[in-house]
C-alpha cells in the first residue's frame, strides 16, 4: 500500500532544492512584510535551519559561543549571566560589616559631641544640610558656589536673595512672588572669571519658569532668544523691563547696575508684570 | 520620540541692554541693536567671552534652557589668537567629547570655562557653539565671544 | 531573570544565533548590522524573559522580535540619512552665504571633523553598527547610543525648517 504523502514535509521540502540566494530571498521577503502581516513561522524556521546546516557543511558557520561572549560583554543587561565566583570566607564579610558599623557610629558620635557643645540641635543641622543639598541642585565641581538658603523664608528665590545679601548687594532684583502652583526644582550658581551666574528653575506640571541673574564685572553681551519684536517695555521705578516672546514663552530682560536679569517661561504678560512688581515690594 | 524643529540659522542674534552708570567701580551690561530675531524651544539665553589672566586664557560660556534639558552646554569652542589684533589663528579646539565640563545633563542651565596656556601680549577670541536639547530635539547656536 | 530563565535564554542563543543572523543578513545585507540586530533581539529577550520562556514557540518569538528590530534599524538609518543630507545642504548654503572669512574655516572644519557629523555619517552612510562605532571611540555600546541621540539632536537643531 503506497504511503500517504506527508503534507507538511511536502510544503517544507520545496525549499530543499533552492539555492542559498533563493532561500535568503525568501527570508528577505518575510522580513519586508509590513507590521501586522503574519509570517508562516514554520517555513521561516525551516529555511533558517536549512541555511544553517549548509553553512556548517561549508565550514562557514558563525561561532555562537564567541558571539555569546560578545553579547555578554556589550549587550546583556548588567547582572545577567553572572560568572560563578568562589564564595568569600564569611569571617571577612563579617569584619567588613563590623568595621562599617563601627565607623558610622564613630562618625555619629563625633558629630553629636561636636554639636552638643553648640546651641544648635543635632537634628536641625541634618535638616538644614538636607535642604541645602536639595536647594543647590546639581553639584558641578570647581565652578559652583555653595548657597546658604534661608530655610525660614517663604519667598520663591530666597536662596538667591540670601547670597546677594551676604555679598552686601542691596540691589532689589529678585522677585518675591511667582504665579501660584510653581514650585522650585533647582537652584544653581556658577562662579566664572569676571562673572557670577545664578539660575533658579520652577515648574508647575509641564509648565516651566526660569529666573536668571548674571553679575557682570566686564561688558559682555547676553544673547536672548525671541520670536517677536519687543512686546512691551514695562517701566518701574526707573528700570525698563523689556518683554518679548520666545515662541510660546515669555522673556523679560532688564539690567540693574551690574546685574542682568531674565525671567522666562510659561507665564502670561500679567503674571510677568506681577513678578516684576514684586521685586520692589517689601 | 517627539521632535520640535524650529530654528533659523542665518546668523547670531545679539540683543543686550545698555544701562550706563557713572560709578567707577561698577561694570555694566552693553546693549547692541538686535540683528534678527531668532526663537527657540530649547535655548533661552546664552553668552560667551574670553577672559585673560596673565598667560592663562579662559574661554567662558553660559547657557540657559527654556526648561530642564537632557543635554545643555557647549558643543565646541574654537579659540583664536592674534599678535596684531587683526589677523587671527586657530590655536585650540575644545569639544564636549574630550572635556567633561562642557556639557551638563538633566538641568536647566549650565556655565563653565576652559583654560589655555597662551600669551599675555596676544589678543584672543572664541567661536562658541552652545546647545540645549531634550526629547529627541535640540537647538544650537554659533557665535563669537570676545576678549574682555 | 532567574537562573532557569538565564539558562533557557543562553541555550536559545546558542541554538538560534546563526539562524537569526542569516535572517537579518538577508534583509540588511550588512554583517555588522545583522550581528547587531541579533544581539539586540536577545537583549530584548533578556529584558522580557517571561515572554520568551513561556512562549509556545520561543524560536518564533525571537524571529518576530528580530523582524521588529530590523524594522527599527532601517527606520533609524533612514532618519539619520535624512538628517545628514539636510544638514550637509544647510552647511553648504551657510558657507556660500557667509561673509565672515574666519567662519568659513570653521564651517569646513566642522563638516570634515565634527564628531556629531562623523557619528551619524558612520551609521547612515558607512553602515556601521553601534558596536563598531563604540569600539572606534573606545566607549560602551550604550554610551554610543546616547552619543548618537545627542548627535542627531544637535544636527536636527541646526536644520532649517
């Protein structure tokens, strides 16, 4: 009795006599299929297997072990496929832990003894340090000055005002009001040759508000991006505040003695003027 | 990725304000008439100049973004030197790939300066490229920073 | 990934690497890019081990994932090519219109030596993989990807709409 032909084998065996180029053309066609158009995975895997066998026969196959080493070195997520390292003696690990704990305790004890003699509460100092770190934002070594924020102030730019007061700057250039909802996220300061640069960043959801102050010791032009001619010159107590648009944001630029200031962000013209008004108000 | 490409590259916009004071010890910012308005979704303000202290030449730059930027700073600084104040020669190129203090990440502004060992008797200027970018888009500006 | 998933993915890798390479090469016609596509496919497998290990046909899952990786590779290169072409035209126009003679030197210098241009050109025109570009610069593949993103941002920022 003749055997019934295996339909699956017949479907796949049509690939057997094809050349390598024809097989690759088949794979290329499959790879070109648009998203959503399903592949006949059985056929694809069969053709891939066929090519792989032929490569091995010709001695042209790629070394999967070498490729795997390369994969581990350059692509595998960190920590995956870990090498099994010999276990360290437990006693050394304990020593490390003991030393770490002892060092921490000694440091804490030293700090408590030091501040115990002062009038400041130890935990208040930690809170102040934490807030200072938060307020000063990113540490950029070499150029950034340390700010001492006035943590009792509710003013939006308290740190900057505090720095200026410490430098005996009596100039009133810092707004004391920002539109409701804006919260400070970053304050950075840069000490540069011939210039000090301060920058505070607030945000309210996706809306952003920037306030910059540059203290110049030389004459340097500041480039200001803007998409329109001057919108308005708002004058207050002898200072001209130039208001522009920068695409959908507002830019306010003014100079007060050696200070060049910019307010920019997602605020309305009215809010910009309110911020300006708040500079001179007690 | 969201792209927002709105930039005009005909040149550099220079807009400064003049405030003249007659106090000897106080410096002031200079105003120059605007050349051509340029807008940006990424850059707010920027500046650059060259400071000289003896033989140490320091190109300085500062950039403010319109908000928090993934990358902000100077892409490249070309430092030029002149013996006669008229003819300049390129003496040093700084690029952010080689100098880690040229570019900052995830912040709204950045300023820094480079150092070059030059000659106290020469004049210097720098061609500076500042950049700010986030969410797959960004803006760059080239401008001259002069010796102060 | 737990140890069992680790082992399963490793075995899949050794079994399927060459076959997936052939698949990728048939379309990309570039060994480096094909290699990278396969590596990226297994990188995705490592990020979603439960999907590949629990799949009724893990080999088929890998092929489908590879298809998507190839598609993204092609789109990324096309975007890079477009950015590079537009940027090149822009620079040439700037050079022709510039009245600052010293700026001409810089613009030419930029076009030939600028890292951003060279990086994007390496992908778009020279057909190099992230791994090749990373090795040239002695950085990790991940660092190279980030530099590529910045480079494309930079060049896009320079293109006039």
